[in-house]
């Protein structure tokens, strides 16, 4: 489990330039297939800081690809619904638990 948390922290550093607090897995989705079973793990963590200058990757280096700016959103059911998050199971779980998480 610790490796997964470290991988997530590294990905957040690259993608949004963030440092996060402890990560807690809150949802696991399993999609069995004939040859491959896909398992998705979702984690929740507090963003302790975010520095856009620490972002890296082709989407940051080439503005012709599009705008990949980070956007903060309120954690509530109506905002989460408007975001049309995928997969649907994740969106549903987040809407149901947003209030419990202090949003």
C-alpha cells in the first residue's frame, strides 16, 4: 500500500505541482474481463500546497495541446454533478460522501 501512496504523490507533483498529506484509499472498482481484470484504486488526501511552476509534462510544455490549468472546485454534490466525473461509480460515491468529508 505504501508504494501506491508514493506513486500517487509523485503523480500529483508532476500533474499539478502539489504536495499532499496522508492518502487514504476510499474506493476500489473492479472490472472483470475475459483476459484482463482492471482494478482502479481511488485515494483522498489534503492538498497542502500547490506550485504551478513544479508542473511538468508534455501538456505543460506545449500550449498548442490545450489549457491544462488546475482549477479548485468546491466539494459539494451540485459541483460534483456539474463536473460529470468518470467513472459514474466514483461520481456517485463522491456526491454521497462530500458532506461527511466536511464539505
